[in-house]
């Protein structure tokens, strides 16, 4: 029985006839013409099983009117401008029959004032009356229902910005320009797909999914078969809003006088209809719950799924397929880079070639970028935030592996009683002293370039740009400078490599994985939603990695021998594996061997003594 229900729910009756065996009844539902004529003793007002009232391949006439009212007068008294669709002879089950309709209509004043825009659907067998008020109207040959064309969704948050140097009167005028309205607005999408479902077949009405059942319209006379338990339903006309994106919608208000409308009329398979209706209704429920101020649903407020649909719609199919493949590669390379970087730093025994200042600067810059992404969290994917947070933790851990972080008492007269100091873990070697010297030289020139640029950018942003607050100004200015010339933080490491004429101290494997991930990030920059500055920063990293690749080519490293810094490259891993192997003999085997050797030596001495005698 469960298998029958699943097949009926998602695949329906391929034949579409009304003599299909009912999943919940012992006898098939007869055709509508064979219904019971008089009252039935076991009449059930709620049918248990419903079957199509019209046979497959029926030819239909369809008209759609728009109005601000649920109630409609006779169709003859309506203005012609309210008629947005009129199609004749559309065949249910003809998969090749697809029609496109483009039109415009005037927006009623009630809809401009946050009212509902209703679409009235009139469907009838070919050449039968569509008007329910007409004298020859037959409920067995035609039906009518209404659905809203607009949606009430949470409005996008309006960010109030101001010039921090402007006077209070100017800032008050800016705030007055932002209308103070509720968090929910009326939105309209110009594209609709209306699909008849020809293979829905017999359905268990009481156990249907609510999202599917809202599109099912029972026969209006309440007729039942001889059992009194089963009934009939009109053809399902699915108004598909699944692919409608909020970014493509128009907010309805007093300024909107006329709207365009593009309608696609076709047939859709029942299994596809069930999936679209269920997912779409679930996302809308989450949006309504989030807009009403209720607790955040488990599936989120629908924004992540909206982003997923946007990628599917707005991205080229070949680019999307490539992105799907490289997404898996990106995760693999990121995990391998993280593992190799951690392994390199765990086994590193000195600070040769390491720019401590660069690591500290990276922690600061990545923290600034993280705060900026959080300040613009509505336009940032959680995947970007997670990767940025993991990068901060890794850079902070590198500091503890390079120097000792200590809290010491401040000098007399200082404002703070304690200060954080960075102390060397051991006495520096000659090469480490050179690394420290080169690091200071590189940063000295870096400050000469970065500080004036940062000051100029801050002054420009403060005078000409608007900001939410002083905090937002500081974060935006810092992140703007980081994105603009943040690659300069890698220059000290490249300078140290140049002066030492070696890259043996660099984590080669981790850098290789990062190079591959950088080019993958370039592809992601055009498909994943993120701030524009962060998108440009992914292209900026390519410059640094190309310089590093050249240095790797110019300064060859033989990983099979101990390098000039006492590091064994690949041999270190082999030696570590050998050292970690379990002992092949008992721990006291060497002691026993020494005793045996001693005893043998003593016996030889005795033999020599006898010969001398």
C-alpha cells in the first residue's frame, strides 16, 4: 500500500483515466458520468480517493483576469484590460503544446496600497461556457478559482548611512528620505509558468501533501460514486513560482502604474509538480515565519536557498558544471593545504625565513576582513565566513610556534599595568638573525608605502563617502586598504627569500595547494555572492603566487638531502616514520647482547692464558 501511494504521489496515473484502482478503496473510482444519481446512505462529505473528472487529451479553453477583488461579476461586464490571457483548444497531455503570452495591465489602486492582486482562472472544456453567471454554465464542464499574483515578503533591510563630517540637519534629511514602513512588502514577479498536470491520476485526498492539495479543486456539486466515499477533481493547473527570485521582483506601491506579464502555458509531469510545490511552499513558510518575528526555522529564512536558485538561473550551464567539479577540488585542496601547513609548522625547528611581522599583520588583516564580512553578512555566504575564521585561527597558532607570547608588567608610567610581549624561543642562529634583519628592512619600506596610502584613503572616504557609524567607517577603511594593497604583506616573505636565495624554509606542499585554490577562488568569485572588494581580492593573490612560483623555479630545492637550514625535506617524514615504528626486539635486548659478548670475551682470555702456560 505504501509503495502504491508513493508511485501515485510522485508519478501518478500514466493513463490519466478515471478507472484507475484507488489506493484506499477496494474498487476503482468510476468515470464521472457513472456517478450515483440519488442520495447515498454512506455519503462522506470529505472524499477518500479522488479521480480526474475529465479524460486525458481533453481540449480546454482558458481565460485569466486580474482584479483587486476576490469576488467577480459576470465576465461580460468586465473591462477588456483586466483580461490578461485567453487561450483556446489547449490539450491536456500534449507535451509538445507550449504557448507563450506577453501582455501588460494597469495596477489597481487597492494593490498600490499594499492590497492583493488576484488572478481569476476560468477553465472549461472546449467551446463550453466559462462564465459562472451565464445561463448555460455547467459545473461538470467548467470551473473557476482564484490565486494571488503578488507575494508578501520581508523587505530588504534599508541601511541608513550618513556623512560623518556633515552637520546634523543634513543627516536628518537623509534619514527622512528613508520611508519608515513595516518589515513586509508586496512584491510582484512578471514571469509565470502555468502547467496542467495530466498524469496525476487517482489520489488519496485525505493524505495528500498540503503543498500539493492547495492546487487540487474538487468537483463543486459534491458528487460521489456508489460507495459514497470517492469523488472527482478538476484538472490541476499549477502556477509555478519556484524559480521566481526576490531580486527580480518589483515592490508594489503608489509609483507602480503598469506591470508587464509573461506567461508560459504547458504540461508538467506529476512527479516534477510534487517536488516543485513541496519545496516552494516550505521555503515560503520559512520566509513568513522569519518576517513575522518568530524563531528562525531549521532550514533558515530561505536566503541560502534563494542564493542557490540564483546560481542555477544566472550562471552559464557550462560554467555551472565546471564550478560543481572544482567545488569538490577546492574542498580537497583546502583540507590538504591546511594539513600540510600545520605539519610544516609542527616540524619546524627554527625561524629561518619566517617573517614574524607578516604573521602578526596577517592576523590583524584577516580579523579586519572577518569583521567587514560580518558587517555585510547579508551579502556574504557562510562558506566565505567559515574559511575566513579558520584562517585567523591558523595564523594565530603560527605565532605561538614562532615566538613565546607572554604577559609582562608594563614599564613605570605606562597607561596599562600589563602588556603582551613576543619573546624568542631560543638564542637565534646567524641565519635567523639575518632573517630578522631582512624582515625589519622589508617592513621599513612597506610602512613608507602603506601608511600614506592608508591615510589618503581614510581622508577620502571620510569626506566623500557615507557610513552607518564610526565603527563602520573604521572597518570599511581598513578593509578597503587591505583589499587594495593587502598583497604587500606577502612582500617581506618574498624579500627574505630573495636575500637568502632559497625557498627551502617555505611550506612547499601547502603553498602548492594554495596556488591551486587561488585559481579556483578566481572561478568562485564570479558565481558565489560576496562583496565586490572581496571578489577583487581573490584576483590580487595571483600576483604573489606567480612571484613565489618564479622563486621556486630560480632557487631549486633538493628534497632528498638535508638543506642549508638543517631541514631534511621529504627525508624528515621518512625518518619520523622510522622512529615511530614499533620495536622489533625487547627493550633489554642490547643489555643481554652486551653480557653475551662479555662472557665470550672472558672465555677467549682463558684460552689464551692456558696457551701461555
